[in-house]
C-alpha cells in the first residue's frame, strides 16, 4: 500500500474532539494569563482606534459639505492622535502576545520531550524517529502560529465585525439588512470547506513526518549510503515523498482558495449592491454623503474581517490537526515517573528468574523466552551463551524492565522487579555494550553520563581505572575533546574504554557486559579486558558471551537455545559434555581461529 493511501485512510478524529484537544493545549497559556489579559486590552485598544477611522473620515466629508459644524483641521488632528495611539497599542499587543506564545510553546516542547523520553522502549519500536521529530518541530510551530498571530487576529476580526455591524445598523437599518443577507451563505460555506481543509491539513502533516523520517534515517546511516553509492536513490525517495507533500498541500490550497474566493465574491458583491442602494437613498434625501461613506467604509471593514476570518479558520483547522497529533503523544502512558527519580532505594541480593516467558509486542506471533529459570547469587559472575537469536539479550532487557513479562517473575533479593522503583532499578545496573554509542559532545560529558553529579577528579579516576586516561591525556583538549556524532572520532577500543569509565562512574551493583572485546584488535582487547576485570570486582556480573575464551573463569555458564536454558555449569563441566551445544560452539570457534 502506498504512503498516500495509508495517509488517506488515517481519518482525523471528530471536530468536537479536535477542538477539545486544541483547548487542552491552551492550558499551557494559563501560567501567563496576566500577559494574555494585558495583550487583550491592547488588542481591544488597537481595534477600537482602527474602527474610529471610518467614522472620522465620514465626519470629514460632512464637514467639507457643511452638513456638520466641526472644523476639518480639528478632525484631522484627532485622526493623527488616533493613528499614534493605534501604533502604540499595536506594538504592545504584539510584544505581550509574543511573550505568551514563546513561553507557552517552550512549555509544550518541554512537556512533549519529557513525555517522549519517559515512554517505554515498546513505544519507540512502533514509531519512527523522523515522525516524532516532525511532531516536535512542525506541529508545535503550527500551534505557535495559531497562538501568537492567528488567535489575536481572529479576536480582532470578530471585534471589528461585531462593532462594524452595530455602527452601520445605527447608520441605516435597511442597508444593514441588505449587507447581512450574505452571512448565512458564508457560514454554510465555512462549515463545508472547513471539513476538507482540516482533513487535508492533517494528511499533509503526516506526509511531512514521512519526509523527516527519510532525512533522519539517511543521515544516521550516511556511511551505508556512501558505501552502496545510493545517494541518487535516497534523493529520489525524498523527492517522491515531497511530490506527495506538494500535491496534498496544493489540494488543500485549492479548497482554501475556493473558500476565500467565494467569501470575497459574496461579501464584495453585497457591497456593490449596498452602494447602488445607498446612492439611491442619497438622491432621495434619506442619507447624507458622509453617512454613506461611513457605511461603505465600515462595510469594507466588515468584508475584510469576514475574509480574514475565513483565512484564519483554515489556519485553525491546521492547528487543530497539529494539536491532535501532539495530544496523542502527551496522553501516552509514561513508564518513568520523573517526580520519583530522586528516590534512594538499596537494591541488592540474588537475581532469580522464575518461569519467565516473553513475546515482543511488535512480534506477538513469536515467543522469545519459553520458561527461563535461573538463579544468580549476589557477587557471582555468570555468562549467557548461545546462537544468535536464542534470547540472551532479551533476558537482560527484561532484568532492566525495558519490557514487562508475559508470565513468570524476576526478583532481586526478596522483591519482584515490578515492585521496585524503575529509575532506581536501572541506576543499580551498569551496561557495557558490544557496540558503544556515545553522544556527540566531549569525552568528559560522555563519562559524566554515568553520574552527572561527579566532579572532574572522579571523572579522571574513572578514566584511569578504565585504561582510558592515557589516550585522553594525549589529546590537546584532553577531557574536552569532542567525540563526534556517535563517537565517530574515536577508535573502537577508545569508545569501549570511555563506556567502561562511564560504567565505573555509575558504580552499579549489577554489571552487564555484552562481550565488549569481540571486535577489537589484540592491543585494545588487552586494555579493555584489564579494565573490565577491575570493573567486575565485587559486583554481580552477567556476561553475554560471543567469544567463549573470555568466560572460562566465570562462576557459571548458562547455554540458551530457542528461548530455553538447555545446559548450565562451569566451563570445564560444559566443555566435556558430549554432543552439547557449548561444546559445539567451542569447537566451531576453535576451528575458525585455526583457519
């Protein structure tokens, strides 16, 4: 199914729900309600002064014709003062609304990011990064536009519309009724066109999210793109999506254009009819030239307001679509309570898996673990071995509560892990992965990630224990050396030692090693292994082993096959077990080394 078809089937929620989501987003304005109230006062002031111009202009005409006994110069001075006052009101209106919108949108972005980063891994497995970035960027920007510009403009146009109708009503009831006869048609048109505009706007946003996905994936995997010389392919993929975006946006613009054109035609057609009727009334002596000018000027104001409301209505439809997408994320259930991350809880004891069964949420048809039972005593070093895909990494992910169990339990000491504070549980566990991912900042920032409150002396001590200080100290910027995107400026061995320093600084009671030396050269492997040996002292350690030579000294080895523990024992015990999987793996590796 094409992306366009997928998007077209993604029908937006009802208008009522959309408005509810938009109003829910506006709760972020409440902390700045006084700025908003002041902005409204300046808005009313600037609108009132602008509405005074047609009235004074009609007075100028009557004064010039001798219909009223007021000096033209006097009216001119008043006009200039009103112009100055309007400028002042408009300036402060813009400033106060900008304060509200910027601060409120910053709060929305913070809330959105806080919610995203607190969501479980399963959520991110169902979403693509580009889509989430689009929501944080494009959707919030549309809300900001609605709040900072469109809301103020909508209020101004409504005030102009209502006040203008009242003034022309006092000027001539008959002409007012003629002019108002176009309103019902405009309202029906707004309801009809608005439904299409809202749906198309949401679809356009979804497609924009898809383009962000392409950019995100391509830039993150730029080395793969270059290696396969697929620059042209990626450009074409992006262009295809952009064609869909442009097509959908132009379709939206077509409906908006038809709507606005219809409104302008209806409103200004009514104005022409009003002029014709008004001059007849002037000839009949029931209306003065000044009153007709006043009526016509206010009618133009009203017509412009109706047209402006039509444009703003379309923009608010886009804002409703954006608010729906943002609300979807804000309403997701977080796994981490950020208000409880400070809780101090001592977590230690034996680790026990009892009949653990698990299926990944994104692969419900494939059972990964099928009744895992194991016991790891506190301070013990154990290894998990097995073929790729046997379930070794899943056992570790469940210990860290990256996912919830389907059946069974995992306990640390006398407590099930789902009874523990999830943040404190993860603080208790340190991980040194096979493929280290560093942040693009400095070496110091990456080591400090293990304990953001540590001082520089503690960072240096951790780096020395990880056998990393020698190469760090050789750099001109030392700890302030930038590691580049995902640590690209460091070698594999250097990245591993930075990761070990990070784990040392965290000082976990449970350590997980995902065969951190498997892809290193001999010199780097020795340095990293020495650092790991120091790190494992007095800690419960679980090693996911790929190279069996590195686990000969562990206390116990568990062999995993097809989601079950099929063998367990020491290296010596398993090595001599006839036709065992461990023996098979060991012989296979020895053969590979010999060849």
